[in-house]
C-alpha cells in the first residue's frame, strides 16, 4: 500500500468532497490503515451500486473530447470509450 497509485487518487477525491467506496478482496485490510476515511464494501456489486464513476484495474480510457485514435488505444490494449462514439 505504501506506494499504491490509489492513495493520491483517493485522497484527491476526498479533498474535493467526493464520497469514496472501495472493494478489494486482497488489499482492504492494508488499505483501511492507510485510507481510514473511505467506506469499504463487501463485494464489487455493492461498491458500484449507485456510483457516479468507477475506477478499475483494467486499462480503460474515457475520452471526453475524442482526441485519442481508437485503433491506437486498442493496440495499447485500452478499453476506449469516446463520447458519442460508444465502445470501440
């Protein structure tokens, strides 16, 4: 957990006033010590229910301005979602 990329992401979201829920079947015990101000859920579906946004381990790019080339993103093994384009 010491250098986990989730730490600055979560603390930044908390600083902006977000409510953060988390589920990680392996890392939750260690995360509780490092990130005590978030809500920990019992499974992924419970964690995602009613959420405005999800952060997942799978490399995904939500391209809000359609600036990335879908073929290049696919070659880089990203799931690419462009606004108005749908999943490519």
